[in-house]
C-alpha cells in the first residue's frame, strides 16, 4: 500500500473506532486485521479490497454486539 492510501485507512479507522494492522508473512502473503476481524491476501494489490471487506465484517459484528 502506498503512503497516501495508508493515511486514508488510518483516518477512516480513527473516525470509526477500529484499528487496521498489516503484517507480511514469511511466504509473502499479508495478514490484515480490522479490529479483531482478520484475513490474509496473497498480494499487495489485494490489500485495500480486503480491508474494505474486513471493515464491513467489523461493522456487522459491532451492530450485533449493540443489539
């Protein structure tokens, strides 16, 4: 992810109360966590779509907690 997209993700996370973390695995894949919801992608270009997917899952999980 480029520096500009990292900044946008951090701003979004700060505004909604979740954290986004990424880690490069030994096999080259990337593990991404949005709050406590995590997933893995095989390539950098898949990082932002996975963040969006995990963010939606995090919001769904939060809405169930508040119900």
